[in-house]
C-alpha cells in the first residue's frame, strides 16, 4: 500500500491549504470563491469554484489561470490526461486540461455530485442515492448499488467503494458486484463530507474544519487536526515516502521528522501504509530512504 500523502483542501471562502508532516500551511488565502472540487495532475492542481470557473494552479510557482464554463462543476477527476467534470445538471464532461475546452459530454440521468476513477472505470454518486459505474470514455453508466442518503463523495479502497452520504454515514459497496457490505457513522460535525483514501486511512473533512484520518472499515478516528473552516473539497497527493520534511532532498532532517510525526501519532508516519503505526514503519522508512526519491 502507499503511505499517507499530503492533503490539500479548499473551503467556502476560496482558501487553499496543504497539510503535510510538518503541519498545515495556507497556500492561497483567497484564490477564488467557494471551492467545489479539486484534483491533482502531477504538480498541477485543478479547482472548480462556485461561479463555474475551472482553475489551473502550478503548485511549484504558485501561478494560476482559470477557464470560465457555462456550467458549475461539483466534482473533478483525472482520466488519460483529461479532466472529468461532474455537475448538478446530470452531465459528465471530459475537458482538455490545457485550456478547459469540453471534448465530450455524457448524460448520466441524475445529479453528478461525486466521481472517482480507477483505471478506465468511473464510479458516480448523486442525490438520488444510487451508485453508478461505467466506462470513462463512452459509458454507459448503470446502477450497481444504493445508499441510504444522498451521496456527496466517493473513493475506492481495495475491492470496496466507500460512499460518504449527507445522512452522516459511509456506505461500503463491493465495486465489482455492487453488493452492500455495510456502513458506519461519520463523526458528528462534518455536515457535507469529503473523503479520500490516503495510504491505509480514509481522510474525511467537512464544515467543522477538522481533517480526520479514519479506519476505512470501521470508521474509528485514528488522528485528527484542525486545518481551516468549512472544508468543501479535498484531495490527497502522493509524495516521496522518505522526504518527510518536504525539502526536496533527503537528509538528517527527514529522520528527525520521522521521529516527531511518529511520536505525535501522525498518519504521515505510517510509511508502510498499513493504517497503523508500528516498528515496521521505521523499517519501511529506512528502505525508502535507501532507494531515494525519483
């Protein structure tokens, strides 16, 4: 499994924050209006705001540009180098990442409030509570399961699809068969939950501004931290396991950071991606350090 990555969040005021092993920093105090969705492609962050703009942010130079659209995106994903946009009008659009041009449009039959991509398959959730699955290139999208509440965010964990709903629950659904596996209750205070897998954890954020790293099977809270108010979107970015101080180089500071995050019980110390902290994480860190960063 992958180790826990950095978590980027956007809130109702257009603020963009990044949580990493060294803590949380504000990347943009007010980049845009309310952030509806966000996704990474390499070092480029794509954002959808409440005015219908798609923002393209270079996270190295912190420069940005935006592409106005005639629709408002509620969820974003990347497939084959293109941007996938879901919207409340029931459409899934494929967009060119260079300039925001819409390349194709598929009608889903319900609001598209949540999408996640695995390989060439797209999973969709919406306010009709259904989970749909189809080809990222051409569809069609068929219903494979249903949740007890309106689906607001979806992610894949192994052979399961985890759907966070507005009734405060996460529903576990077999992604191949659609078989219902059960549910667990999200912590109180999330409101409109956003979720994503990060290593062996499910990261959840919501209106209370807390990021929580949860056991994806039971929902037990493993770690939490305050990051910003009113989280509307989040995405997880994979990073070099050994570069824990995020300096871009491997040095003694990474060893010190490993000791500090492990002592704090931080998910960033879960180098082996098991979803728990143990001596194996130190071995995994040493191995990753020896291999180096790409």
